[in-house]
């Protein structure tokens, strides 16, 4: 099982709608490490490390979002894992 690092930028109505908590719950259920953070430009940044299959499942969930969110697009870049995270957190 390949371990990957993915950095997602989520665009749309994704702040003030519980998006970070949604990502936190999904990432923890998938045993991913990393963080989710609101950015000043209105996007949400998600950095996740873990099994490639679980990263793919998180990507699917990010494109849907919680009930009051509207996701316009999700950009993703993949990198080698850094193993700097011990858990998933909200920043």
C-alpha cells in the first residue's frame, strides 16, 4: 500500500459552513494525518498523508462537501510523504 501526500485547495462556498469539521471527520475515519485550514482568499487548504486509496476517498468527499457547502472545484497536487504529522487537525 503506497503512502502519499496530497495538497488540496477547495474552491466555492466552503468557509462558515462546517467544511473544516467535515474534512476533519472524514480524514480521521480514513486514518489520514495532516491538517485542514481556511485561507485568506476564501479557499480551504487540506494537506493529507496516508494510503493512496484513502487519499482518493478523501478527494471524492472534498468534491461533495457538507450539506451547506458549494464546492466549485478542487485542485490537488501529489508529493512524497514527509511524515511530519502524527494526527489530523484543524488549523
